[in-house]
C-alpha cells in the first residue's frame, strides 16, 4: 500500500512539473519578439541618384578663427587639444632634441655628449672660423618659424 501511495504522489509531482513547464514555454513564446521582416534588396552602389539642385544652397563653410600668438604656442604642446598640457605632452617636444644629443642611445646625456654637440653647432654657426660669433652668425641658429 505504501508503494501505491508513493507512486501516486510521484506521478502527481511529475504531472505538476510538466504543467508548469508547458505553461512557462507558452509565456516565453507569447513575449518573444516577432520574426524579422524580409529585407528589401539593397540598391546597386553604381546607380547614382539623379537630382536637380535648382536654387538650393549648402551651408556656409566654417570660418577659421584667428589664434593669438600665445594660443598657437600653447597648442604646440597641447597635442590632443583638451586645453591642458600634461607632463608627457610637454616633454614630447623635447625628446627629439634629447635623442639628437644622446649619441650612444643609452637615455643618459653625459657632459661629453652635450659638449661635442654644442661645439659642432658652434662651428657650424661660425662661418668665418674666427672662434667668435657675430650677431649675423648667431642669427643663423634661430629656430625656423
């Protein structure tokens, strides 16, 4: 008798689980999105539209604002134009000059490396070779604008 009661209870439990599962599936399918509509064929990219603009006019081109000399100098360092100069941005402009001075490439600038480069630069500026720079000779070392 005990086995019959256990079998009946087990059957009712399984039937209840089946009913809940079946209704759960129905709820999911009711809330499912509709099937996608068939897409229209894409137009041929080689077919250009033909229109007559008539009296239509496009927008005016943007005007370039004049930057002050200080703003241009600021933007030479501010590479990403966020109106803030980070240490990395400030040092980036100097790193190319440092690499030219660092002859052996060990990221250390010794006095000898600096002295040799400075002496070579002086010799390039001293056109007449008298070991003195005139104002005209010194002007040749000015940064190019």
